[in-house]
């Protein structure tokens, strides 16, 4: 590994982190479609992981990345705040513009709305995976193994429950097991693209990194509040969903602090 270039380290590290999305979704290949209560619990867990990740893996690192760039202490906060709002606005626009029949022809009414919520969830995860891959690439590109490995491990552990949540959500909408797993796996495959870009053009990606991280956080926060949490409360399983959110949040917090 020591003989590999920083670009190759960034690519391989982000590829490994992104691949854990597929690993996390593997259980759907061997099990039956979970009950609605179990799906709400799993989505609540994913929401908790995403909520913690939005702050500890995206917003705080975005602030840390922006602070050395400006002498004015207000500028890093302003950049992050604007980027969060841009991320929320981008997903809100997708929420308004995506047609019901875009992903599966023939569904109308509540079922189509449910399917669109699932795909907004998938799109948001894909959006936030790219800047995470970028961050891993920058870590390896600037600090080698020491700079990139802890970040790759933390992001990879976060990706596993996200992959499971995506696959379980698609199973609940009637997708075949293999296709549900394949779509979940693909959401993580944007990370090596970001990793390659981050490690290869670190001088360009460093100024853009706080914008990308905070934009991704905004996208995730919108989906958590507007789509996932309301969806988990629709069928009377709000207690399980809240339990899942609490467990996911504290688990991600623990892993983030533990892995540094």
C-alpha cells in the first residue's frame, strides 16, 4: 500500500467505503420482505444514522475545512449555512418536479407517492455519497494512509445501514430481491468517482469541499424531515421508528467519536 500513489489510495479507499453499501444490503438477498413495522424501524434507524452523519460527518467537517480559508470568523459559518439551504432547496425542487410515473409506470395515488418518497431517499443518499467520496480522496491525497483511512472506515460503516435501508425500501415497493440489492449497491458507486476526483485535483477540491459537504448535509436533512420521518409514522409504527432513529443516531455518534 505504501507504494501506491495518493490518487490510487484515494480511489481504492473510497471504493472500499462505497462497497460497504452493497455489503449492508446483502441480507435482502436471503430473507423475505420485512413487515411494515420492521421497514419503519429500519428507515427510522437510517434516518438516525443520516441525522448524525449530516452533522458529524458533513457539517462539522465542512466548517473545519472552511475555517483555514478565511480570517473572518463569520465566513465559514456563512458558507456552510448557504450550502445547507442550497442542498435542501435542490432536493425540494426534485420533490416537486419528479413525476409519479417516472420510475414505475402505472402507479397512481398513494402508492405512487410512496414510491417517489423511496426514490427521493435513494437520490439523496446518492447525492451525499459523492462529496463523502470526495472527502475520502482529499484525506488520502493530502495525508496518505493516516489522513484517509479513519475517514474511509467511518464513512463505510455509515454506508452499510444506508444500503440495507435502500434495499428494504425497494423490497417493500415490490422490487425483486436482486434488483433491490443492485440499486442499493449502485448508490455507493459514486464514492470512488468522488474519491478519484478529490485525490487527483486536491488543489481544486479543497476550496470546494466545505460547499460540497454542507450541500450534501442539506439534502439529507430535507429528506429526513420531509420524507423519511413522516413515512415511518404513516402506519402507526412511530414508536418503533423513533426507537430506530435513536439507536441509529447514537450508534453513528459513537462510531464517529471512536474512529476520530
